[in-house]
């Protein structure tokens, strides 16, 4: 669509040695995640958005923000997102081979504006509600909160 905005974040070398770009796509009525893979100096759309088929487990999104791969992973990324139902959350995705959602982390009361991986199992997120949350994959909710 002509009014869509794309932000390409954090190129990552995939298991196959190819370079993968994760792209947040924001349109007036929905948002999503698209993946591009570089093979032999040619960029290929690996996971188009909008998807040509509805994938099981994927949430309908209204808005996306920053995407970041985790330091020790070649395929797991986090993305700030707002679901179509208005939940302000961080989505965790595994983009190896056939991209799939892993889980969502909820705790913000407004749009998740930015996030940053801290280690292979933890990251921080900041929301437009003025809060900063620290997350650990081993805990069900945020492990620390500021703001």
C-alpha cells in the first residue's frame, strides 16, 4: 500500500550464511513482520507481509516498533508491537526457515517504543507510558520495572 512505512532493523547472518533483514511494516489498518534474505547478492522476500496465508499462532497487529535479534541467536528476535485488540507487548519470534511466533511479553500500558537485548536471555523495553521493563525468558513477567 502507498501509505505503509517500513523500518529495517538489525541484519543478521542466518544459519545458512545468508544475511537476513527483519522489517517492521506499518500500514493504516494493520502492521506486521516481513523478512528478506540475501542469497548470492540478490535479496529475496522470504516471509512477505501481508502474508498470503494466515499462519497459525500469528496475532493481528495494529502497530510495530523496533526489531532486534538476540546476541547469541541467529534466528530469535524481539519486536515491540500493539495487537489489533490494543495490547502493548513485545513479540518474540523465531525466523529460522519458516518464521513463527514464540510468545508475547506484556506489561506496558502504552506503545512499546523501543527495546534492547541485554544478553542471550534478557532484554529491556521502554513504553510511551514512561516505563522501562527488564525481561528474562525464564520468568513469566517482567523481572524489574522503572518509571
